[in-house]
C-alpha cells in the first residue's frame, strides 16, 4: 500500500516523521508474495500533500496512520468473514446464515480454532481503489431516506469509499470478488476519541453477489421469524 510514494522529507516540513512501515495481516493476491505493507507516516504525509491536504497537522500524522491501519485490519476481518461463509457456495452459505448472525459468529470462531486451510487456499487481496468522490448506491439510497425521514435515517454521508478486489478460492477454482466499503464517522467517545463505522459487503456485480447479500440479511430475519432465538443455539 502506497509503495510508490516517496519517503523523502516534504518541503517546509518541520516535524520528523518515521519511515518504518508496518506489515499488515492481509495476504497479497498479486504475483508478489507475503502480506501488504502499510504506509509509513512520512509516506502518508506526502500522500496527503499530493491530494491537496496541505493543512494536515504534521504532529498528528502518526496517529492518523495508526487509525488507518486499524480500520484496514477491521475491514479485512469482515471480508474474511464473508469469504468463510460463501467461498464454498451459496447453499453452504445459506446453511450458516439461516441460523442467525450470532450463531454464524460462533460457527466461524470454532472453525478458526481448528482451521488447517493452506495459506494458498485463503482469501487474498489483489488490489484496492479509493473512490471518495463516488457514493455507493446503498449510501445514496440512505442519504435519500435521511432527507425524507431524518428522524430515522438521518446521518452524514460516508467520508470515504474503497473498493477491494479479493481473490476467492472456490471448489471450482479461484475467482475475483469486489467488495465495497463505506466509511462513516460517529459521535466521538466521551474521552474525545474518534469513532468510525465501516459498512462492508460484496459489490452487486453478479446475481451470486446479490444472493449472498440477501442471504446474510435474510438469515437473521429467518432465524427470528422461525423462533430461533427462543430455541437457542
């Protein structure tokens, strides 16, 4: 990530920023091996200057990098959950989803404990693209609902959007799946710490992706409607 951005000190820079880059937990899906690397604080600062954010406080860049890395790790963890549910097909995914989101989380936790899947059979990130000026269809609909029903749906638009392209390993062979991520800001904690919400889901590029999203949402509805909560796990 940001591997082509200079590590050189920017003109008029007055604060020394570290050059060290943290290695992520996200496996690369391109010909390169290993995991993706996060930008160093110096690279992050240079990237923001290149995008026109010339008023970025230099002494805040290291904290910004830490938040950036934390959000990306959380985004990848959610993508892996989607992949663990649906990489074996829609039918297998529905069998998990129809037991409700809480049981899905329990099932996936148990699977991880005894997981012996080879590394080359796990999901991998091929590439990613920032699209902050383009709202996703879902975000656009939510903004329209917020205008019509502000008390129920009113919220600020996402401050960023990413598209992540993931290599999914399926029984019939690997295929590329695009995920969309909307980044929202929430009210800060009482301590002043910022709060962020990520909305992560497969892009509806195919009927299969649409069915996956429907199964994930519909599984909870089915579980409640069928009395699953009363029956327990």
